[in-house]
């Protein structure tokens, strides 16, 4: 039996009061932290593979064990799925001594997501859709800058694809993400509940079976 997950607890009751100021600051001052050398090496490996496969990309950032990426292969059989996660433990079944797993229309990468996003933006990959499935909520009020919408990389990340889908089990995270997207894109995004037909990731299954509300933010 799957262990039940606790509902996200926070000392924050709504969209963070500093979020708008932070997003606008990051729009005006692009993120310039140097890449890690090993990130560039990993990226070039993946870039060579995607050039050979030559299909539109579905990006799965924070793919965990890779199960969500395998599920996306079934949903998008005519695309190349690229899953990225920095955790050694989560991807160790598929990536042991290496940093990249490749099979048919699937690439799994163990790497720093922020570095890969920035290198991807420079290379102009054809990313059809970008999924961010159940990222760590960092729910404490003073942890805003650890959430994607409060991170300096956010504007660059948004520029990777015209289609973005975030899923989360914390309503405030969804509301903040939508709020930040609206600032960066000047487009209207939607927020609704996830319509569960088939679980797309282990976290989605765990949260659903624990009785959590699941939220989806979509930019099309």
C-alpha cells in the first residue's frame, strides 16, 4: 500500500507579496551565473542525440525516476521526450556510471536543470511543450526564491516553449506560477484541477490517492 502524503503546510496564505517585484527584477536583470563545466559536457551529449533523432521535443523538467518521461513517450509517440533531474538516487536505475540514458524517442539526463535550460535557450531546441510536474513547493514564506516562479531563471525558462504545463498539489504554488507567467508573457494562462485519467507521474498517483487537490497551470 502506498504511504499517504501530507497536505502541503505553509505559513503563507496567498500569493507572496514580493513575487511581482522579484519577477520584474529578473526580467530586467538576466541570470548570468557561469555554467558548470560538466553541465556543458552533458548538454553537448544530449544535443548531438536530439539532432540525430530530429523530432519536436517534449521537455520533462524534474522527471524524478523517469517514470513520467516514459509515460510522456506513450502520450507523444511522434516526439522526442527529454527528462531532466539532478538527483542521483532517482535516476540510478537507468543511469549508473553515465549521465545520459537514450532509447528510441526518450532521453533521460542527470544534470543541473538550470544550466541545461540556459544552454537549451542558446541552442534554440524545437521544444513543443514543457512539463514541470510536481516541483518541490518550498512552502515556507522565506523560500519564495527557491520556487521556480521566484528564481532568476524563470523568464528564460518561460522562453523555452510556447506551451508550458505545471502540475502541483499546492494551490498557492499554482496561483503564483500563473501570476508570474502572466507578467512575463502578457498572455492569459489558465489554472484548473487536473483531470485524472492516467497518472503521469508517481507523485501524481501518490498525491491523488492521499486525497490532495491537484492543480494545473497551462500556457498555450
